[in-house]
């Protein structure tokens, strides 16, 4: 995980530059977490599962929501850059 903003807190004279770096790092860290979650759910989804069809749809919902938040993180990184 990235934690550069706290190392350079006192170097930035303009506080808005530090806040931009902090926001970028926050969303990059979130995107990294989401990639792991999507990959975990995808692997679990494509394994042979035994159970009700509702579990199948719940797993697809989890994949969709995790991927959705990943794209939100990417959008916020783009806006802050």
C-alpha cells in the first residue's frame, strides 16, 4: 500500500497539493484492494459450486459491486490527477 503523503507532509507548502496526493493514494489503495476482491470472487464463482441458485446470483452481485467500486476508484484518481 502507498503511504507517501504522510512522509512528505511538511515538504508541501501548499496544503491543496498534499490533499491531492493523499486522495490519489487513498483511491489507489482502494483500487488495489478491489482487484484482489474481484479476483477472489471470480475464482469462487467459476469453481463447481453446490447449492441453491440464489448463491450463484449473490456471487455475481458481489463481483459486480466490487468491480463497480474499482471503477469509482479509477474515476476519482483521474479527477484528482
